[in-house]
């Protein structure tokens, strides 16, 4: 039994609960690789996906996960909704819940929105990314993809490279990887690394070569181009020169490392095309694993409401 009603972040989970999600996801990955990919498990449940921010991977894989579990699915995008006429978040959500919705998956630009909703509505809430706070299912699918290659986390060196300051993926990954026993190092320009982040039990480097030589796995984060105007670094070409993950840097190592990227990729900025599309990269495996992980999260949150046996 999974004891949480919501998935608001990785921070509230313990190691055993994270492993439970990953193990459940493995079962679903086996199922969705069979000719018959759909199971009837959630056919009496309804889920609404509320996206107040753009998404490709998270939105589509939640929808596919819910459909593979036979749930009824509603999809909402704020850009073509009555939010544009001034309707509040809580009114919007309460109107959707009045249609007998059991679970809300929400992405929003404001940190804390999923926590706020969990205090005001009765449905299960899943955080699909809240501002610069957390993106828990991304961290879980990253962990799942790492476990597929390395089996365990204890002693594994994982670097998170790039725009840590604006990244909800970074924070959820730090919580997740530390709880699982990995060593975590952050690498990027000083302007893109938050102050006092070492208090989370990670190390910090501003040297990409040293970081790549240290790590087994590099999770390369998107430079958030929409914020590049704020002069966090002089130019994208200078960023690529000092912090970009390219084949020359990988070839200079005397070992193979595994490259993750949550997407969307800025090819030629934080990662070159030859690396993103190389055998080092598990970027499309991450996307595939996202469906199984989101099936697992949805199933486990509903498991409290299912008859036993
Ligand atoms: N990784 C991720 O969250 O991608 P999307 O913004 O496309 O959902």
C-alpha cells in the first residue's frame, strides 16, 4: 500500500517509497511492451490534466499512462480556456472537479500551486512541474532510466549540469538521487547555481572537464533561453564553449558515461547533436520510461481506493 494521497514532490517521499514506484513502473514497462498494452485497472476513475504551462513530454505521457490504465481522461490547457476571461485557479479546478474528477495532474508556473490545491480540494493531486520548485515524475523517470543501466545508486556519481537556478528538474533529482544513495555534483556557471545549495548534500563545480571525469551519469539541463536575456552568461556560444557537453569532451575521458536530458533540448548550446543522438545518450529511453513511471504513480495513488485481493 502506498500511503500518500498526492505526489506533490520528491521531498516528502522516503527511499522505500521511491523504490516502490520504480518497481511498480518496471511491472508496467513490461506490460506496455506486450502486444496488448492496456489494463483495465483504473476504468472507474477519471483524471484531469491541467496544464497552465507548455509541455510536450509530460502532458502526452501522463495522458498515455492514464489511457493505458483505462482511466477516463480530461485535458485542459489554460491558453484556450476561461482562465483567459479572468477565472481564478481555484474556481477553474472546482468547476472541473464538479464533473466528478478523481485526480488532478497540474503543471503551473507558480511554485507551490499543487500544495495549495491539496489544501483546498478533495481529489488526488500530482505535480507535473510547479515553477522552479519540483518536477517529481521527471526525477522518478530519470532514476528509473539510471537504474536500468546501473542497477543501484549507492556510490554512483551523478552530475547535474547547466541551469540549476531555474530548474525544478534539478531540485527533484537532487532529492531523489540523495535519498537513493548516489553522490550528486552540480556544475554550471556561478550565476546559474543557487547559493547554499551544498546544504542539500551535493558538491558544486564550475569546471565541466573535471565534472565529466568524476561522473558516471551526466544529467544535462536545458538552458532556459526565455531567461537568457537576464545576462546569466554573456552568450549562448560562450556557454557552449565553457559548459556544453560535446563529443570532444566525452572522447577525452578514459571511460563511457551515460547522458540524460529531460528535454526540450537546445542542440548546440548545453549539448551537441552528436552527443544527444549518440550511444551515450538515453534521452529517448527517458521518454519511453516516463509512461511507465506515470502509470506507476497514478496506480499507486489510487491503490488506497481499490478493493483488496
Ligand atoms: N521534461 C519535460 O518536462 O518536458 P515537457 O516540458 O515537454 O513536458
